């Protein structure tokens, strides 16, 4: 009986070690992904800083609070335009507003009629 218990204890210990190694590997992968994401965001900020004026960046930041998905899309489009060489000058606040009016759909008014 002691022999069986010793074997089971060894097997349990091996399973625990394997589980711990698996968890450590997952943690390392998550840390690496987080580092890559942070690096990407840094690069994105640098590019946006070079293609937007201060006021345009401020406007985009304010809109990001309310509509982060829309701003993410706009930022990606601006970066693609800059990388392809289609932007010659920095985008100012007025140009950004025109771009936003084209890309953000108008709100629809909803009226409720009571009978």
C-alpha cells in the first residue's frame, strides 16, 4: 500500500509540475503579446503626431472617449495614407473635421407618435 501511495504521489507531483510549466508558458506568451501591443501603440502615436497638428490630435482624443471604434478606424486610415505618401502636409483641425463628417454617420432623429 505504501508503494502505491508513493507512485501516486510521484505522478501527482509530475502532473503539478507540467501544469505549472504550462501556466508559466501561457504567462510568458501573454506578456510578449502585451509588449508587442504596447510597441505598436507607441509607433502609432509617433506616426499620428507627425501627420496631425496639435489641435487635430486633441479633437481626435476627445472623440476617442465617446467613439473609440470610429477613432481607431480613422487613425488606421490616416496612417495608411501617410505610409503610402498620399499626405503631403499635416492634417489640421479643419481638415480633420471635414474627414470626420464624411466618416461618422449622422444621428437619426427618432420621434414617437402617441395615439
